[in-house]
C-alpha cells in the first residue's frame, strides 16, 4: 500500500467498467481526471456522491475533466447501480482491490466494534500531466462534488 502525495505521478490502472469494456487512467492522459474511490454501490452516501458527480458531469466535461468512480463492486453491480440512479460517470470495478491498494485507500476500518478491510472514501484530482494535484481523504459527501469541480476549474 502506498501513500501518495501531491505531485506524485498517479499510478496507471486498467479496470473493467460499467457498460462493458475497460477504463484506464492512460486513456485520459492530457486532461484532468477526477478519481473518486467509494466503498459500495447503492449505499446512502455512495449513492449521493455518485449522483452529485453525475449531476455536475457536464460542467466537469466543459472544464476538460473526466470523472471515474471506483469501488470493489462487480461490473454487474455497477451496471445495476448506474441504471437504477441514471448515473453517467464511469464506474470502474476493482474487485481484487489492486487499484485501491495502489492509491492507499484500502485500509482497516471499524464499525460497531468490528474491524474489517474496506475502501476509505477518497478523491484524487489528477492534472493533465498525470500528477496528483489534490487529494481529499475521508470525504464527507455533502458539497464534495462542487468543491472538486472548483478545484478542476482552478487547475
């Protein structure tokens, strides 16, 4: 597990995605990428976060940025999640948690006195040169997509 810092080159990856095919970070070289890691499809906060990024997607695209959500859910779950909530952001399936480990977001968590491994909700803004421009650790969903959009526009 690595702890990435501002200015580091964002690790490349290739993952199966919703709707079929794959999504790779290198596909977006030359433009900013918002990479948001979330724990699980169709849970309250994850749904709100994905809906917020979808709602602002036209503005992200107008600013030249791509938006990719990544969770350990399967492509089949992503497809169901995207359809149910009319999501238009790309959803990458990281079932083996390789990408979550590369980005240092697969960590020990605890809930109700039980500890387990899981994704810590984190967003990375990757600049057009492939370097990490901003990191939001332990994201609180309310207002987050708007804050990320402002950071994209400020690049």
